């Protein structure tokens, strides 16, 4: 960049998609390619699944503790999904963004809507499956939920996909590597937006008033 300093705050990236779409796998692939992204670990009241670790996949807390966090204003967003609470720490997100670190949130559509109200400049990406049939197959293959719960998740998935029109980008997870690389391309394009690099042009011409757009 010809010695020009890239002065910017971190980018807030909001990733959503129905349960079973493969967000965790896509995120793992994404983070293996962009190690400078901070993945925000959400708080939840649901029980850990087999192989999940506290502080890695989620911060697992009681319903009472989560409600205390709500009352104390400690959450950027929170929502109830299939009988459990999920939420994001406000203080930690603010600190990372101010340090210039990009922050990735994996949250469902209710939480994303609340983040959009508070952070309209965030990048919102929705991941969908190739088909509802494929989503059903993935949920059953996961072998962690009863049939009734899977049915609830599929119905919820239909509702959530209707909300995808509110997002900036839509990524189909047919192949994990392809989906992750699409997201990487989106993030690179977002960093090149004029409004996010206007200081570079200003440093060249020396006067913000001289920047015009016909």
C-alpha cells in the first residue's frame, strides 16, 4: 500500500444459518485460513453435546446465570432458541473491535436482528443447505436429537431461511471448503469498500473536501 497505514476498526461479521447446516465446520475451515479473526464464543443454557468443551464451543451457563447477565446488560444480543438461551458478550466484542481485530459471531436470526439494530455496519452472512432434504439428512446423521426435536429444527429452518433476505450475503454450504472460501472473498471485498479506506485517499490528496463522487 505504498507505505500508507491501514487505520481501521475491526470488522464485525455475523454468520447465521439453520441448525445442521454445517456452520461450525465452515467456521473451522474459515479460521484455519484467517487466523487473525477472533471467534466470539457465545453463552448458552443448553447442555454440551458429546465432544463439546466449555469455553471452546460455548460458555455453558445455568438459566439463572444467563438471566442475571441479561439484567446486568452484559450481552450484545441474546435470544431463546428451541427452549434454550444463546447470547454474546458485549464488553469483549467492543474491546476486540477497538483493537482493530475482526470478530466473527455465530448467532441465529433473532440475535442477528438485534445486532443489526445496534451495529448496522456489520457484515451479515447467511448459510443455507443445498436443500431441505440434505439438511434433514445431516441432522439425522448427527445422531444427537430425538425425531421430535429434528422435526422442530426443520420447521425452524424453514422459518429462518425466510429471514435470509435481510442479510447482505447468501452462501450455500454444499462443500465446506467452497463455502469457507466464498466467505473469505466476501470479507476481502468488504475491506476494500471506499468508506472503509477513505483515509487512504485522504492521505494522498490531503483534503477530504476534495473527494467527490459524480
